[in-house]
């Protein structure tokens, strides 16, 4: 790409990965303004079909791009001039944050979330806000459509974040995950996405849902793009891995306790991935989790809802039953969850975290489904977090690898996970596996 | 109190507990304005000596009090017209939040923390912001003096929050605890204080330090005041206790693994408390913790510092080595802590949480020191969180009971703790024990 002149590239700047775009700006092959204009043009063309954005001010974006172009070359950060979209539950000091809630349409915290501050420090252009399921939980759905089929959901809750990156409307975006809100939309939309180990990145400045689970995640055009943001956010394993081939790697396939929820598309995706790994010289063992792990899905539900009663109490006191009905039910604890239930679930989660670290330690990565199948018909149904909740509860890092297409013509992803704080190692394996699953460029 | 006329009470409105003040306003015995004026007068008289406040605007407070007085009686909340002071790391939409950092003197998030929003919903008057150790950790000390002896520290990090309540400058205040930042200053200043079970109250909207530990806490004039705020924040045990006498209660004295750090003042305070309990007909057993608990103090340090590297990364990227030296050391990880160290510490913490819940279950409350001794000479030395860190790490609820005076003439508190989510039960025991430790009113 860096061999091309700016005029040549202008036609397809939206096809650059974030890494390539950053390199092109750094080498002066393109300007931040040209890149921003390309994305704004793409959005203008596609927004009516995809509806990913809740806030986008072209003049604001272009002013930021011009400021980036005017900045001295010295001291530029790794994302200098690269646009990033932000899920609309994450605070941005110069844009509103609505949570896609009818009660917060005029909400405008004048501070940046820690993640957004780190992006700005790295030179990123904050492109705008991306639609989300209400409060990143339930209630109002995002207006966003799946870019591959407007009758399908993009998944939730980071609906706009996944769709915008998958549709080349922005090269990078931020999402959040408390159940499956980063990985599920990535699978449905066909995007690269990463949910790091819990609390490896500050959650400060996005709406708290369940403090034990809430995790910032991000979307990009490639594994290298995910790694670029991992650098910005300071993600580091204890020991740096230098994995440059799949040959000889030990991979575990973990069906997880909910494998019976895998539809044919997911069964096929796992089968194809295992075949690709084996063909590349990796060994693939099956890792069956102990029966204690069978309780994790229920434990996730108990912890999430119990913690939501703390997290949303202020909103419930202010807004009451005008909040959406599922949230009101949780606030009223119609399920009758006790503190003892919560502690039992927390104790099980802690025990299984330690156990999984040990079980997964012999492997270079663990393969598991991203979603039960491809994107269901939307918009009310945003799909299921069935295969994500366990890993979110366990705090394990997860990467969604896109590239596969199911029999129905829709994208489907697979997840690589592993022990806590093996984030970089998993990214390296994902970077090697990704091209084996993607069709060759046309 | 409700028998007295307003004129009679005006002289000593600052001596009312929050509960009595709320009741007096509700019965129209006093006005919110009269109460606010009394506290403003007290502050004007005492501020030069105590220096608890970082932000206080008398006109703003009186306007809020007048609005409270003008509000219809119908629909008033339980704190209607009662002033509450806020630690200056907690966001208030109409007041700055400086973290007592030289880098954030003009910081003014325009949103309320969840805790502040709940206070406003209950009708509280937000009185102003209270001084803190920088970022509630280390670095710059609060300007606050111990109200009992200006040469002594009020303790940290919630220095102003404890001192202001102990000095009758406000009836209630909010603090936060990641190590011992609520309970330690309460012991040194002679104030009632509560740190509830972790995540029973939303931490949204105060500076994150260590997400696994950060807990909102509060100060009041009595156990009933602490319970009043517990109501507002929705603190509930699974089963309501109705403890109306100490007689027959089973109390454990837990020396904790750091008992060798107890100075004579603390040894005497525990001895006096055990004698009071026994005299009242309670049985007091000694609860010696298993040896696994010996590692908790070190585990607390590893988790806190590791999580601070996530929590302060944005600030470190922006400000760099101009942050205070101890924080820079943590950001650079000069201690060489690994992710493996963090996981080992997290696993130990989780194991001991479950174990302590079981060990403490047979008791109505667990007695343990609040501080190694009385307040040391300040201002640089803010005392030690030695006896608090274990309980913060374990997520257990803690109440500091004031009233005792050590041989040096300074206040010293004792802590009641217990299993997770036994907050209300502990408060009930504390309410009965408190009067046994306090000197009779003059």
C-alpha cells in the first residue's frame, strides 16, 4: 500500500486496515483529512442501509483531521489521524452519550472515558458515537442493520460498533461486553474483535452494568488492528510470545458446557477451523470442562442481575417504572435472587477461573464458538450470548476471527480464548489462523 | 428534640444527628435553611483549624436549602434538607472534582456519581467537596487537620470526609475505600463510618483506583445515621435481623493476621470493647484465621498496584512522570509484579472470601481493630491501613464504632465486620455497642 500514490489510494482508503492507514499517514502517503473524507463518503452512501451511528458531525471530524495533519511529525502517536468510532455508552467530552435510552437523549458528560482519553493520546480521530442496545443490556434495540442482510440483526449490544467496522465505515471501534456484547456482533457482522482479560483495560467512563464482568472491547479490520489497540491500551502478557507459524502449535477445542446450542452453521465453522489448523500442522485436542463449569451460565445470570441492581439503582430511583420492562423486573428482583445466590455464583466463578487457567495452560489457544449460529432475523432478536457468557464470567481474553461464511451466505466467526492475561499470545495465533479462514482477496 | 421549638434548637443544630435533623425538617420544627446556616457558621468558625473542604459555596448551599424548604411535603425523601459532604474524587454535576491533584484543579465533570444522584433523589443538600489524599491513594496529602489535635493526621484518604463529620461541620459525608480510606480516618477522628460489602453500592462516578476493591463508604453521627444512608443506597441483607439487645449475642474477636501491629492503644480498645460486650451479656470467642489468610496483606498490595496500572494508564499517558513519584513507580512497575502474581493473589482472595463467610457465619458480628493505634503526627504520615486492607480485599462490610479515648487523649475506634452482605446485621450490633463505648453526654 505504501508504494501507491495518494491519488491512486483515494478511491479505496476505506479498504485500508487501521495499521495500513496509520502507516500511510505516518509516511505522508495520505492525509488524515483524505482518510476522514473517504469514511464520511462511505457513511453517506451506506448509513441509510446500516444506521450504525447515533452521533456523527462531519465538520467536527474534518476539523480533528485537519488538526492531525497540522501536527508536527515529532511525538505523533500510533493512531495519528486514524478514525475510531465509540459505542454510545462510553463518555466522550465533545459528543453526547445517550445509552440509546429515551431518558438520556440530552445527556452530555463533558469528560472522556479512560479508553477514549488513551485513544486521543495515541492521536486517534474520534469519529462519532455508535448505536447500542439500551444501556448495553436490553430494552430498546439499536437501529443498526446487519450490513450483510438488512433483515438480520447485527447482534447486540455493540451493534453499531461491529456493523460500522464490518461495513468499512470506520477502521476501528470500541464496544463493551458484560455477556456477549462484543464477540456476538463481531460473529454476526463478520468483524475482527477482541475482549481482553477483565480489568486489563480501565472501564472508567462507560456505563456500569455488572462490575464483575464489564469489559471494554474493540473491533478492527485485522488481527494486527486489534493488536494496535492492545498496544495503545497497554495489554501485555507476562512473557512475550513469538509465534510465527501454526505448525506445531497445541490448540484445544473446547465445546463448552453449552455445545448442544451450536447450530449446524457453528458446528461447520468449528469443523472447518479444526481442519484448517490440522492442515497447517497444529494439533487439536478436545478440552472437555469439568462438571463444575456446567453451573457457569446460571451463575453469570445471577451475578449480572444482582450487580445490575446496584448499577442501575440511581436510574431506577429517578425514572422508576418508565425504564424498560425487563430492567424494571431486574430492579424489582422478580426472579427472587438472594445475596446467598450471588455469593454462591461468585464463589463458583472464582473457582472455575483458577481451574480454567490450569486446564488451558498446556495449549497455545482454545477454540470455541462465537455464537450459536449466524445472525437471526432482527431487529427485536439480537441473537444469543450463549457461547460468550462463560468466558466473560471467567474473565478470559477472547478474539473473534471472521472470514467464514455459512450455508445461508451470512458470516460466522469463531472464538480463540485462553488463560487470563494470555491476550497477546491469542492475538498472535489468531493473526495466523485468520487468513486460513478468509476467502482469498478478489 | 422534636419537642423543642425552632428558636431553642437554633443554637446547636450542628449537634443533631442526621436522623434527628431529617425528622426535625420533616416535622417543620426547623427549616433546611436554618440547618444549613448553622453548619455554614460552624465551618466559618472551624475551617481555619480543620481545613476539611476543597469546595464550598455558601450561596449555592443556601439556594439548595431554600429550594428544599419550598418543596411540597408530599414526595420528600428521607434526607430532605440534610447536608452531605462529598469526597473530592466523587463527581458532582454542579461542583468541581479535583482529586486533590495539581493536574486536575480545573476539572469539572458535569455529571453526578451514582451515589450523589441517589443522595439528591433522597432530598439531600450537597454541601461541598471534602479534601482527600491525591487520587485517594498517595502523593499530595489533604490540607485537613485532625479536629482533636492539629498536629495529628485525620487519616487518609477520606481525610476531609471524616474530619468534617467528627467536627460537626456536616452531619453526613461520603468517602471511598480501596485499602483503609474510610475506616482509618473514622478511627483517628472519632466518627461513625461504614464501608459496605463490595459492589453493594455502585462505584460509578468516582475515580477508579483498584476495581476489585474500590468501595463507597460514608460517615455519620450515629449508627442510625449510617443506617439512614444504607437505606438510601439500598443496602439489604437476605434476612432482616431484629437485634435489640447485646445479651446473648455471639461475637467473635478476630485479631487478624496482623495483630502484632496493634499498639497499646488498640490492644486496650479491644480489651475495653470485649469487656463491654461481656458485661452486656454477649459471649466473645476468639476467631483465629487459618494460615492461608496470612498472605492477604501481600495479596492486597499486588492486586491494588496491578489494577492501578490499568486505572491510571490514561493519566500516566497524559501527564507522565509529573505524576507523584509513588504513582510513577507503580506505573513503571518498579516492584516487578507479574500477571501471574496478580492471578495468584486474586485466587487467594477469592478462596479466603468464601472461607471467611463460613468462619464468621456462626457469629452475630466480628470485632477487630480499626487502626494500629491513635492518629500519628501528620501531615505526611496519614497512618496505616494495616487492619483494613484484609477486610477490603475480602469485600466484607465494616463499621467503625467511635467513642473510646486512648491514654494519649485521642479517639480510637474499633471495627465490627462479618460475612459479605451482613451489613444490616452488623449495623444493628454496632448501634447497641456504640453507647457502651461512648462517654455519657455532658
